[in-house]
C-alpha cells in the first residue's frame, strides 16, 4: 500500500523554485528602482534649492553629483530650466533622469529597456 516517494521532493522543488526566484529577483529590481527614484528626488530637491538661492549651473550640477553619488555619473542626465537669468520670484526646475536595467528575466521583457526613472523639483527663486 505504501508507494515510493523518492522523487517527490525534486518535483516539488522544480515546480516551486522558478516562482520563488521570480519573486526574489522582482523584489530586488523593485528595491533598485525605488532606491534610484528616492535618490533622484533627493538630488533634484537639493539642487533646486541651490539654484533657487542663487547658485550657478556648475554648483547645481556638483550638488546633484554629490547627493546622487551612488549612481553612475556617466548615465545621469541633469536638466536645469531656465539655464540662466533666474530672476527673483520666477521658478527654477531641476530634473534628474537615470536609466536602469532590469535583472529579472521576465520583467525585462515586459518593461521597455532601459527603464527610465525621473526626479523633478520646482522651486521659486529667492
């Protein structure tokens, strides 16, 4: 009456492991994207503050690179609007854009590669 169950654990592992790996790598990708988003938001906020109190574009860029030091500076794109003549009472916009590659096999096919993350802050010039 008792049948052999020698291969049962391997079959269960073969069925469950792909799902578990997809969940783990999906969480890793989500963490990487969320970390990058928070970093870009913080960097654009700090840079917009520097620009709103009279900092020039080089100071603004240095501030972004200082705050976003965990990201690759070669891939980080910074846009400052307006680039010059920031009059008191006007608005300055700092946008930080960063592409990120997904590492989860199925998610990389569902989402356009690279996944573009953008952080933008608008502040009034003092």
